[in-house]
């Protein structure tokens, strides 16, 4: 009987997330307002993915009305599991969105913006975000390609890794503070927009980034030794 294939997603450590976000800020082009606005939109999309565990399509699909400044919340409609949700965002994220809107409404007529994260040529695109992400990851020197070892595939660094990392690092932090996983998982699942907390359990296949790297390196080393 063939063993079931297993996929282990790449997970950034909290320090790596901080470094990538710092690189994204440093890479924002300031040569003209249009480039500045585009890069700032990409940064804010990735910031929400990293700090709030959003799918990248979610910040890119937000409308102005979805960000509630006074409440420090974001309303997300039409998610993957067809569940709308209202989530609180960290103060730093809310301030960053407010700063983006101030810049956007200076460069553009806000009435022409269909989405919250709007650049000069329309809503910020996934292509814009992906380019900014991969450059920042490369600058951090932590890029990893997909690796296969037996029936296990170790995932590569990608934008969705921010979402995986948010889930894993949040659960790890909660457990270190003595909170029972069975109490944390349903709350985390609701925050991330999973229809059932069991989806979140499947999501959390790695405890932290250090374990990911260790297991990946060990399995690949073992595979190469056996194939020699």
C-alpha cells in the first residue's frame, strides 16, 4: 500500500517576517508619486497578510467602507468558504492603512478608486504584490525552493507562507503562554475565515520555522544518502 503523500508548508519565524516587512518598506520607490503609491499598496497588502493571516486576495479586494478606522477592524466579504467576517487588526496595521489612504487621496481622486488598495492604474494587482514579496525575501536571504523527500513535499517560500506563518506562530505563542490548543484553534479558525477549526488543524503541520528547516534538511539529506 502506498503511503499517503504529505505536504509541509514553509513557515517564516517571527523574526523573518519582521525582516521581510522591513525590506518591503526599504524597497518602496520614492522617485515619483505613482511608483510610491504602487509600492505602498503592495506593502500594505502584504502587511495585512503577515499580521492578520489574510489570503492575499482579501486585502486586494477590500473597499474603503470595509476598513473601519475608529473600530480598528476590517470587514472581509466573499471569502474562500463563503463566510463574511469582521476582524480586529493590530494598531500598527490600522495606522499603516490610514497613512496609505492619506497618500492615495493626495495622488488620486478617491472617487476613482474602486478598491481600498488602489494604485494609479487601478486596483493593486497580485503581480505587483508577488514581485515586491519575492524581492524582499531574496534580500533577506531566506528563499527556499520546493523539495521532495519520499512522500513528503516541503513547500517553497511564497506569499501564502505569510498566512501559514501567522497561524503557526500564533498557535505556538498561545501554547507557550499556557493556553490550551483546543481553546485557541476555534478562535484562530474564525479569525482566519476557516469554516471549521479542523481546517486550521490541518494547516498547522509545523510547530515553527526552525522545525521546518530542520526536518526539511534532514529528509533531503537522508534522500540523497539513500540515492547515492
